[in-house]
C-alpha cells in the first residue's frame, strides 16, 4: 500500500475518533438520548463500525511470519497495550466521578460497556480471535511441506517449497476469515432476535463483553478482508454503478430504520445493518477518492492524521474533559430537527476535548515509564 493511501487511512482514523468524541459530547455531556438527534442517530450508524473496520484493515500484515515466537510476542504486546492503560484510566475516572467508588467499579466491570472503556477490551478479544485463525491456518499449511537445502546443507528460506506454500496459506487464511465473517454476522443477528435467541442475556457474556464482540466483530473482519482483496475492492469502488448503489442502500436503510419502520420483528434490524455497511464503504470511498485532501501538506489532512495516530490516547483521556451541559440537551430535545446546529455545537466542543486530551497525553509522555505503560510507546 502506498504512502499516500496510508495518509488518507490515518486521516480516516482521526475522523472516526473525532466522531466518537462528538457522540460522547452529545450523549454524556448533554445528558440526552441520541435518538432525539437526527445528526447523532446518523453518526451512530457508522462511527463504531468504521472504527472496527479500520482496526481490521490495519491488522492485516502481509509479511508477518505467524511463527509461535512472533505470534506470542504480538499477543503479549497487544495485551499490555490494551489492558493496562484501560484499567488505569478507567479506575482513575471512576475515582474522580463516582460517589461510591466500589459500587461503581463493580458495576463497570460487570457491565458489557465497562463504564465507557469497553472498546479497547473488545478490540483485544477481536485481535486474539483473528490471531488464532491466522496462526492456525499458517500451521496447517506448513504441515507436510518439504524443507529443501542448498549445496551447503543449509535450509533455503527462499526455496520453491516455501514460496509455493505462501499462496496456499494465504488462500486458506482468507477462506477461514470469510467463514468466520459469516459466523460473526449470524452471531450479530441473534442480538436482535429476542424471541429466538437469548444467549446474550446470560451474565457471563455481558461481563466478558462478548455481546459487544458479537455486535462489531463482523466489521473488523470486513475491514481485514477488504485489505486482503484491496485491488478488487478498488476496482469496485471505481465502477460506475457501485457508489450510487451504496448511496441508495444507505438512504433506504437509514430511512426505514430511523423514520419509516416498514420491517417488523426479526427483520427490523436488516435495514439498519445494510445502512451501516453502506455508510462505512461510502466514507472509505470518499477518503480514498479525495486522498489529496488528507495529506500532511494540507491543514485538514495534517490535523486528522495527528488525531489518527493518537486515537488510543484520546479515547482513554477524553472522558475526563467532556463538559456537563444538560441544559443543552433539554433545549435540543425541545427543538428537534436542528441537524446543522446540533452537529456544529457537538463538534465544536469535541475539538476542545480532543485538544485537551492530546495536551494531557503529551504531559504524561514526558515520563518514559508512563509513555510505555499508558500508551504502548517505547
């Protein structure tokens, strides 16, 4: 993947993090349900799916060996980066805001959303499942492969056997991930079929946040598969018919989910899901098409990339700076339909929250110890 493409991808990640903060400003800061805001209702359809899509896209590493040693080191690093900072910041946040620390901590740990800090934990679960599939596929394809030696009797790392095994393992992994994506789609669908499935009501699945894993894992896998078939996906995005089709699906799906409600019972979530997929691909296509806007040579691109490479820092810290403005929520609830005003207000405050979060991150990063253990940077 080219440098330019990586730039727009970092900008896209920054945009997604900014929209997460914007949504939290409206929900937590204005103390109102996002269902009263058309702006936030639309944003909810793509913000977290897009975040997991990007995570899955970036998880694909073409040159990774998937040996036992390298995979073990990768898992250990991910666990350190995802768990330690989450526990530290969640504990600190609860200590500052809770009237009863221990009851609030118990509630956070038994809740699937972990007091708002569920994202990093669920993302870790996604990585672990993904790594297990990739490692297993690689090991199965290595079984029975001959090891050729050169004239000196040394194993030839570039032998014809090892070269031929690479496409085989790659194909096997792709097929495994496609099957896993279909399974994850089914698990996701069961969350919205209460008359048929009730597994997600069991406390164990809530405490482990497996319910949130089921809700978003298929977007992670979609991003990973899109990266694996990126050449074909680009041709699809450049075709004359595909983007208009996405627009139509997004409009009809979001319209039915938010306004018309034609489908009922077990089918009610179908238009919502279709609109989520369409919106994710529309935004990806937009950033790719206008990639020249999102380079470091432009103010917008430089800013979004700056946010994009610090998403972990912002996610962990931004809760501390969300302004408490319940009166604004009351006003917007009484004056619904102000799409531009709602979005502008929430995004303006989100800019301030992101700025304070980044500043706090820089202060903490002065210490090499905190830089490593709170943000995973050596």
